[in-house]
């Protein structure tokens, strides 16, 4: 039994990181129909930057607090430089564009930080054992931060005027503009939020899961899978989806073959896309063609 | 008619421009084709290393060692007056990358000798290419499959079998019978459980659980939970950093009390840094370099190892790892053989095979036509980690 | 004559590829080998992405299936190399079929990400299975021997690859200009319009997907032999991205772009590997990714059409439009059968081929048609018949449900309840192309012309159901006679609508009213028994409306039925044989125009008052009674 609990617990921690990344996907997609394939890179960038800061002597928590706005700024810069100039954004175009951004970011991280995976020092706290389950303090941090950030993001989008304005942009861009809501600002804010959640995922997960120039790919993809469970528009389901995905992976590795754990996410993705396509379309009008 | 001619011309023009651009970039690097087995001019040594990717903790120190040594040889006048031209390629820790790099070094650059790769999988991928090209190759990796039955391929890292023999000796001495294994899923870890079963049979050693992990894995909960449930007397983790260190951390994290054995893939500071306090108390069979200061005064390896450490430290500001040592051995054995036989492939290979009682960093090498590895278990010492430092447990048995 | 012109660039390419290994230094030839291998895979991807408009982020999966199959067969069995290659390509195509059938129901982002997931699953499976050699993969694959010669040097391998690339390109090019290519282009421009013209878009997309996988599988075979090793990263995401970059860089709409893009990307790769370490000392590894990433972003922002767009910009300055027109006119020069019809002759000829039923018999029957969206009932229990040889108009105030009904009849929407029977067969819930095969097609309120082609090109798509050649015949160019027939009928339809002088112009160059006419010409070219028109008068001037009305009467007298949705009540009253009125999802009147016009319920619906407001209604009714 404690084995099962252990697997579930570590799955939840990993899943919370997926969930944070997933929030970033939803943040952008719910404002403009862009799937940001560079989302995972925000996490790696945050992790690596924090590690450098700490190595340079900056206290850990201070480094974490400083790195997050940095990555937010990078995300906003990306939007400004690469997304805004594109005149005709189709799904194909947005995928290629964000793929290019992701690749460029990865390469920049490789050049700057080298190829090795590095770990941020763990946040303050003690590890302990509870009901036969070994609990790392970092895992508690991950879950706690994920809960707070999810709540904050949901509250912003659903209970503040600014957040509701952002959602309006996605559904009726022209009407929104007539009401004085600028789609440009909306996109920028969305990218900023995505940068925020990605950065948080990166710093909070780095002590356990390590950061490297290439760690963003699988993290981003799994975050995307979690986001699709919520139709790319629901923050709540994205976070819950992330948690669920983490647990499923952990159980699959524990009780099945460990090698296939990466495939779990994508099998889930394919199943969701194929079995419930209506639930994933933004407009569920039954139009098939 | 004209439109199609125009489009065709543009196609040609674009291709030509692209090729020219690449050509300009390329020509700075390797030159054009030269005939093989040249009796004069620079000696070309190609090295395929895991500089990026999962094996970076091996490839980077290996590259540093090779560059340092090549510079040393060249400043001393080269080999019989001929300078060494060292061509280093990154295989990105993949088999395909290694094949691509080896192919390029062999057929485009026409190297006289090939070094590499850093790990087993890529080395196995390179082997058929070296044999087809009939050029000597010295691998820096562990698995003895790399050289088994080969005419042209040699290796300088201790055979995994020899390492296992040493570990079995230690397990027997401590009375550990039921062993759990967590092994790297790549070529490095392939066959290890079977080997342990075979070597340990007489000592009554049984493998009670086998778990695999990907070389780039970060979460080991599943594997360690299953190992814990198997209640072994001791656990063998067979991998390289970062996976080996993370596995060590996860193992201790779950409060498993049984002692841990590690492979000879952990012989560098990167492992200790990543594993931190959880590394204390592990047992491993490693080359003597990491505990050079604790060697006996009459050990023939001591002067060799000490000089290497001091040269490396002077140039790079840190102690070398065992992998840098494997590279050192590959290079020095190659240089010694080149001095004796020149660059004719057959003569060079014969010279390599006749290496005898040559003290290196990884051990004392004696190659024969049937043994292209040249090391026995005397090359290893049992080592543990105490307070984050390597410490010799006992002398070679 | 025309075929020879198509051959010329290929001939030039063949010559270039033949000479290259002899004049270039070995390292460039080596690079060229990789360019050709990946270029072969990129051709297939280009067909998929450019022609069919479907993004695949996991194309390396099929590359890997081909490579692994070849590797396993050649190293572990006694199967001879060439047979193994055929089996390897077949394996890739089979996997694509199995995977494509469910996957290609998706579109846009979701399809792209599903293909990404597929690629990763294949990579993981390849890494885990014993038979594929686990993480290390399969090695020791021998170099191929063919006709007594072993191809182990870069030059020889280059020469071995070249014919396959040239032929692959030729076949792909032929496909683009064939009936299948035309249909795919139409799907890319407007999937709904293509469906309504009878193109089975799903089946078509699956076929192209499988074909693209075949190209990738063949490339994989060459890869396996060249590298001598196949490991899981042959299915990796990085390779899929590289292939994507090649296609995008070369130009998405062109198959030539794939080959050019492949050369450019390999050159970029090599160049960056040499260049970046000089710029940033100590940099190593996959530094070329930086270049790839920046190039992708720049492409999207500045040059979305890739190098092909650059080429087009250069040639446009030389008045390519005129040249195109001259060339296309010259292209059917030798075609004696295509006479220039006068408008009326053309119209008669066009209408005569329609497969009509006995006048007066019910062609289309709707019973109990209901459409509910959550709590809202858009259509409630509609019963309606359209008889052969009549014009039936469907009118009603905004929000009455006319377009909904229309969309259900034409197969674009699935009703909540009720039946639609066309020529005795129930078609509700069936896809639009099925309805097209039964002889019914439509035009669209918001124009759905195929923007990437000419007026003639638009109309040709409508002949899809009256022609047969598929991918195979298309690629081999065996459909000459059929193509001439299609051209002939298309020109007839264009002439019938008086658009002959615009036939070879890009359809997007035309005025709105003319584009409407193109849609009508297109619909008529299908030779339907039932023509469905969605607000055809919208946006037309007075004379244009009259001209359209005249046309529709001619259509009716040929025995073809017309069902039209319209807002222009006067025009409708003059034109229609019967009128059906919808209000709030219910059928409130059905009958001859005069009766319907005087119907109080109809008047109330339009004026928005209650039927009890007698004074107003009576006054209105009084006004409509002819003096």
C-alpha cells in the first residue's frame, strides 16, 4: 500500500509541474488561437537562470523571485518580436512560428549554459516520512505553489475585469475592440501570464527534476496534453489534468514497464483527441466540415 | 519555354549558392580527400565523443584530456617529427551521431586512427565502420562486446566484466546474496544482470529484481519503490551521471537501508556534486586515479597518474575524472604504437596488439591479439565515499 | 509539347545531380547525400503540408518505420536488400494507414499535435522493443550492392540516390497537376466547398497521408544503409522539425521547394556547425539549432512562402501574369476539341447533361426536421418537398432558421431529428460529398471560392465526380484524355455564365458579383439535378440580379430544380414557383407566391407584430392585393 501511495505522491508532484505549464498554454490559447510550443522552454530558462544566480551568490529565494519576472519579460519580448508582426496567423503558421521560437530558445540555452543538466538547490524545509511515504519538502513546495498560482490565475480570468476582457477578446475580437479592449494588449498580457506560470514551474521543479537546455520539450508536450484535457480553454481542468497525467505516468512506470512512461502522455492525448473531439473544439456547434 | 528554363536556372543557382556557402564554411575545417596511409605529413587522429547529450559528463573531460595531450605531443616535436592533427567530433550521445561522425572521419577526413566513443552504444555503432575501413579504433567505453572478436577495435576503459568480478568479490566478502539491480537502459547497462548472475553463481549471488531507467531519466520513484519491495541485501546501480546520482538520491530518499554498489561510470566529480550526501557509504570498483593520493608508493601507476592529474589541473583548474583517464590511455597507447609502427594500418594495429605492461591511468595495459582490452581486475580498487570524498576501501585483490 | 516543358527543370536537375559528385569536394558530396535522403522524405511532407494543408509534426515516425524495417530485414533475415526495401516502404504506408484513419478526422492544431504525439510514441516504442535493438538500435547494416557494385563512398551513394529523388519529384509534380492535386488544393482552400462538390475530403487526406509516409519510408531505407545504424532518434522530434523546416523554407506550396529546402537546410546545418564555434568559442553540440530556430521565425514573419515566394517575387517583376496567361492558353492550343462556345450554346450544352428526373415528382423530401442547440430550437418539425423542375424559395426574417435548414439539407450540419430524402435515399447526417454524388450541390452565402487557383481551376473541381483517375494514374500522367474532357466541360460552364474572358485569371482578382457567378458556374458544372443557392442575390447589382434570375429560369426549364434561400422578397416572388416561409424555426406558409404574400402570418412575421394586431395586418394585406 505504501508503494502505491508513494507512486501516487511523486506522481502528484510531477503532475503539478505539468499543470503549471498547462496553465500557460491555456492562457495564450484562450485569448488567441495559438499553441505556444515554446512553453516548456520558459520553465528551462527560469530554472537555469536561477541556478546561475544562486551560483553567483544570490540567495535562493531572492534568485527565484527575480528570475520569474525575467522570464515574463522574455515571453513578452517573444510576443512583440515574433508574434505581433505576423499578419495572417493560421494554425500552421502559429505552430511553425512557436516551433522556431522554441528551437531558438533551446539553442541559446545550450550555448549559454552548456549541455549538462543542473539542479537548483532545494527550497528550505525538511524531508520526512508520512504513512510510509517519503515526502520531500520540495514536493510540498511544488504542490503548494501550484495551488496558489492556479487559484490566482483562475481568479484573474474569472473575477477581474481585466481577465474577463481578455476572454472577451478571444470570443469576439471585433466587438472587444469596439469596447476599447485592445487585442494587442490582450495578447501581450496572455503571453506574460504564460511566461509567469512557465517560470514558476521551472524554478519550483528544478531541484528535483533538473533543468537543462533540452528539458523543455517533454515538459512542454506533457503540459500541452494536460491542457487539451481542458479543451485548451479551462484552467481548472488543465491543472487537474496535469495532476492526473503525473499520477498516471507514475503508476504506469511502477506497475508497467518504466520505459513506456513517456508514451503514456501521448496515448492519453490521442485518446482524448479521438474520443472527444467535440469537447475540445472552441465552438461546439456540430459543424463537421 | 523560357519560363521553365528560368525556373530551372534558379534551381541550379540556389543549389550552387547553398553549396558554396557550405563549402566556404566547411573548407576551414577538414580539408579535401587525401590518400590514406600517407607516410609523411600530419598524423590524423579522429575522436568521436559524447560532448552533448546524455554522455556529456564523459565526453567533455575526454575532450579536454585529448586536447591537452595532443598539444603536449606537438610541442615536443610530434611523433617522429610528424605533428598530430586531432579532429574531434560530437556524436551527441547517440548511435546515429557516432556512425555519422565516424563515417565522416574515416571516409572524408581519412584519419589514421579513430578514438571513441565515450559510451558503449555509440562505440558499437562505430565498430563496423572501422572494420570495414580497416583502420584501428580505440574505444573509451566499458562493454566488452565492443572488442569481442574484433580485429581492429581496442578499448581502454575497464571491461564491465572485470568490474563485476571485483564487485562480486566484495559482495561475497560481505555476505550479500540477494542483489537488486537498477540499470541504464542503453548499451552500457545491457547484459549486466545476466553477467552478475553468471559471475556470482559460485558465490551464491542471486539477482532478485531488475529495474531499468533511461539515461536522461529524472524520476526514479517507480524503480526504487519496486526495489524496496524486493527487499535485497544490496543494490547495484549501473549507470552514469546524472541518472546514476539521481538514482542514488532517490534510493536513499525512500529510506532503503541496503547498501548501494555503483558501476565505474560514476568516476567523476559531477556524480558527487549531484548525489550530495546520499553518496556517502556507497561501494564501487573504480580506476586508481580518483584515489591517487592514497596509492602505495611502489605502485607503477602512481607516477603516471600523478603527472596526469597535475597537468590536467594546471590546465583546466579541476581534477580529472576517470573518463579523462580513459582518453589519456587511448591517446598514449596510440602515440606509443604510432612511434613504433607509423601510420600503416596493419602495422599500427599489430603495434597496438603488442602493448605490454604499459602503466596507464586506468590500469596496466597488456594487449594481445585475443585481448583488445588489456586490463584485469587488478586495475580496479574498491572505493567508497566518505564526507563527499573518494576513499580507498582496500587494495586490489 | 506540354509534357516536354514539364520535363525540362527535372532534366536540368538530373544533370546537376549527375555532375555534382564529380566536381564537388567530398565533404560537400557527403552533405549532399544527407540532403537527398531527407529531401526525399520532404517531398512527401510537402505534398501533405502544402498541397493538402495538413501539418505533420511527427513525420519522422514513418521515416523510422522504413529505416527500422529495412535494418531488421537486412541484418536479421535472409531477405534480399531490394525486396526488403519494398517491404519497408509498404510497412511505412501501412502504419500510416492504420494511424491515419482515426487521426485524420482531426484538423488544425489538434491534428498537428496528434501527429507529434504519434512521433513520440513511435520513438518510445522503438527504444523499448527488443526487436528494434532497444536504445542502441540496430547496427552493422551493410552498404547496398546493386548490379555488382557496392555503393559505399559518398559519390556512389549520391548517384544511387539521385534517380530516386528525380523520379520522386516528377511523380509528385504530376500529382499536383492532376485531378487529385486539384481536389487537394480545393480542400486546402475551402474544405466545405470541396465537399459539396463531391470531393471525399477525408478519404483524400488519408490517401495523401499514406503517400507521404511512403516517401518517408523510402528515405528511411536509404538512411539505414548509409548510416549503417538505425537508432530511436530516427523517429525523433528533432528530425520531424528538420523535415518541417525543409518544407517551409523551400516553400509550402511547391514540391520543388522540398528539395531546395533540403539542400538549404543541410547547408545551413553544416555552415552553422562551423560558424558558431568561431563566433562563440567553446560552443558545441547542436548549435545549428539556433540557426534553425531563427530561420523559422524569420520565415514566418517575413517570407511565409519560403524560397518559392522569393522566386515568385523575382519573376513577378517580369510580368509573369501575362506570361502565365500566354502559357496556359498555349497549353490547350493543341486541343482541337475545345471550341469556344457562345454563352447560350454553352448553357444549353451544360444543362443538357444534367441527370434529371420526371418533372413534378418529389426530388427532395424533408420530414420532421428538427435542430436543437442546447435549449434553443433552431428548427422545429419542418416538412417540405422540392419537386423536379421547380424553383422553391425559402424565405423568412433573420434568425428564422433558413441557413440552418440549408446547411442540414446540404450535409454541413447534422439534424437533431427528422429525415432528408434525396431521390429516394435518406441523406440526413451524411457528409456533403455523398449528397453531391446524388446530384445536389450548393453555393455559399459567404463566398467559398478556391482562392489559390483561376476561375477555370475552380470550375474544374466540380468535374471531380464525373472523372475517375486517382493518385496512381495522376502521378503517372495517364489521365490525358480525361483531363481534356474536364477542361472542355469547365470551359463550357465558364462560357455559359459569360465569364470566358476571365477564365484564366486568378479568381480572387474578380469582382464580388463575378465571383458569385463563378460559384454558380462551378455548381452547374457538376451537372446537378438539384441546385441549392444560399442568398445568391446578396451583393449583386440590379442588372446582375436580373441576369441571375433569367439564368435560373433557364436552369429550371432544363428540368433542374432550384432551392434558394433569399432575402430579396420581390425578386423571389417573381422567380419562384413556390415559396416556403420560416419564422422562428417553424414553417408558417408554403404555396404559390401570391398566396404566401397575402398570408397574415407571413406579414406578421416580417413586420414583427402579433397576428392579433388586426388593423395593421388588414391594411398590409389590403395593400398586397393586386388592384
